[in-house]
C-alpha cells in the first residue's frame, strides 16, 4: 500500500503544484517538452535556471527566503515554491529529506501556501542491472538478466563463484556517500550487479530476502571497489565504506528485470 511522506519548509510562492521530481535542468526541460509536469529541486536557483523554473509545476530549494532569487522568480511566474526544508539534500539521483530518499521521477507535491512538500513512498524496486564480462572491463547496463541458483548473474565475471554470486546496492546509500564525498557517484562505477531505488539493504549474514522471484542470502558487507578513487576522485572509496551494498548467494534463481519489486524483510519459507 502506497504511503506518503512530508516535510515542512518556508512557502515563498503560494499555490499547489504536483509533478515528477527532477534535479537536472536539461532533464527537467525535456520532460516538460514531452508534456509531463515537473517539480524542480535545486540547491539554490540562479539566472541559468529561470527558463525551467517558470515552466515547472512547482519548485523546492535547499536554500532561500522570501527575498531570494527562487522566491522572486516563482512569484513572478505564479509557480508554487517552498525553500529551506530542513535536512533537504539534492543528489545526482533525486533528493534526500532526513531518512527518506526520493528518486528522480517520483511524484512530488509542493504546497507553497502552507510551506509543505509531500511525496509518495513505495517499496524499493530494481532500477539498474549491471554486469562485466571480466574484472577490468567496464560495467554494462541491461534491462533483463538471468540469475542462476547457486551460480549468480549469467554473463558476469563472478558467475559460478561459491559465495560472491550477486552484489546489490541501494541509491539511498549512494546518496549518503555522495553527501560525504561532495560529488555525484555514478552507480555504474561502484561495479555492483543490481541497484535498488531506495531502502536500507539487509547486512546480517544469513538473512534471506527477495528481488522479484529471486531469493538471496546475505554473505557479507561489500567492500568499496578499489578503482573508485582512480575513476571518481580521492575520497570516493572512503565515502562508500558501509554504503557499498552487500554480497549475496542465490538461493533461488530466475529472470531479473528492471522494475522488479524488492522485499527487504525475511523471505517466506515454503
């Protein structure tokens, strides 16, 4: 059952607007051109953002007040806007408000009259499937893949391993790492097989959980890839500690597809 999260900030332009969340100006404009309403999330607005701001359904910003650039532009354009939401962070994958992670594309409502921001919360889902045919080769994204029982991801360099059969990461943990590192971290560069939309991944060895029809068993916490500092920058690997996902055994295989639902709790026993 879908639930709703909400946070309060300062309303600086009245009205209510609902749309899919975007944090990149160009992506936001593309969505608007396709006829989709957009809620634009910004650290703080600048003159370069004005075109997207005036066309957005609503705006939410980390910084600002009633005299800020965001407030002035939003009021002139009649676009609802809220600024100064406590604990709000803008990341490469969406926004973080407290413990909640709201991914790009998630429906968000901004009430500029009441100073409220609300969003839909739902179970995690698969948003990335990645594999590499050899250890030093780059990761490739696919839309679907076969996961073999007791073997792992078909076509991946770890397929057939005894314990390291599938690695899984969460965009929530990547957002925390990005906040510490200070720069975006591309999910492909972490070299994990599966990326989840959000949620705290179980880390207790022996814990069984499900992704779609696939049953997994946690083996251990995943160590950050040794190539991170070289490919992203010094400090990236340190920021990923305890946020690099988990290594799992495949208890029951099947077909993995983008959008598959995730059950983080214990898998039901037959």
